[in-house]
C-alpha cells in the first residue's frame, strides 16, 4: 500500500510538472520515476521452470518476502504510472483520463555493494569479513566456525556501476532517445555485473586480497554447498540477469563485448579492493 501511495504521489507530481512545462511551451515527455527492483522477483526455476539468465519479460515468481514486496512495487508502478494514456493536445490537462506524460521505469539489480561503506553490515557481499575484525572478545574466547553459503550463485555489483548506467539511461531520457518514450512495453531493464560467485568464494577472494592467511580463513569459516542456508528466508540458487535489452536501449551493441555491450563492469577483484580499502581500521 505504501508503494502504491508513493506511485500515486509521483503521478500527481508528474501532472503538476506537465502543466508547468506546458506553460513554458515545453512539450517533452515529462518526468520519470526509476524504481529499483531486484533479481529476487525470479525463483531460479524451482517452481516456474524458467531458468536464468532472465530477460526483463521472463516469468516472475518471487519465493521470499523481499522478492514479493519488490514485485508488488513493480506492479504498482505499471498499474498507476505506466497504464496512463499519452498526453493529448486536444484535451484540457484537467480532463478525466488525461495522461501526464510521466512514466515509471523499473530497473532490476542483483546483490549490491558500496565502495565507500563504513560498516560491513551494509552489504551481504561484505559482511563475511566481520569474522576477521580484531576483537578482544575473539582473542579471549573460542572462535566458533561459521558456515558460509557455497550453494547460491550471486552476481555482486558495485553501486558505482549501477549509478553510471543509470546516468547513461537518464541522459538518453533527457535527449528523448530512450525506448520508453516511444514504446509503452519498454518499462523494465536489468543492470548486473556478469561476474558470478558464491558467498564463500567471494570471502576467499576478499581474504586473499587482504593477505589473510588461509589457516585463519579455515579456522573461522567453512563453505556450505549442501543447499540454502538453514533458518533463513527461502532463496533461489541463481537469478542471473540478462542485460541485453538495457544495452540496446542505451545504443550499445551487445555483441561487442561478450553480451555486455560497451560498458565494462568492475571485476570482483577490483571492486573488492576498493570496497575493503583500509581494512580493518576503516570498519572498526
């Protein structure tokens, strides 16, 4: 309900902005709402039998509350913002059923991490390294070995990369070159790094970058490949996103760089180096 309320408020703002633009003789498509959703709207094929990589139009079937809440947000954006008729010069702006020209764009992303976090808990891609923060408690008590997920394949993506692609998208919107301006069905896009890893593999990479001895890693953590983590929300094993439609919308040739268009995502190694710079002092 709160998401629907937000979408309606955005619709009202779009109407006001359209009236303001009309007064200035500006007949552009109007303001847009970019709604950030998640790859967890897909189930990994468990029930749907639709397997990754997922295109924007692939069948959705969220299996946990987070995925369902994001899917409900997508529905609100489509129902309230994207099903409005286009603006018409033959009607008064206050006529019933008149569209504002404003629309919603849905962008799905995978697990994200920031390169300037001050708290490792801010991202599930970084939280494992809390095991290696020096602590008097750890020094005086027996360390309990923690199981780290080695079952689900994730595609950690830097928020810096997501922001850059969104900037490219916004630039094309401003220039009236984005497909959403012309095609009502073009409302969903994917932004995701192509570099896949399990959480345990990612922790091993992080430890290697920080010169943490393998013996310390083995003492504190073990990879669990038996299935999804116990006592946690249900989750799919893999929800890799296909970004081909995004690169087409941005004017990139998806065949140039192994289906990644002309945009090069940060490698896991480079991204983690920046995200963990100053470890451990920066996070204490």
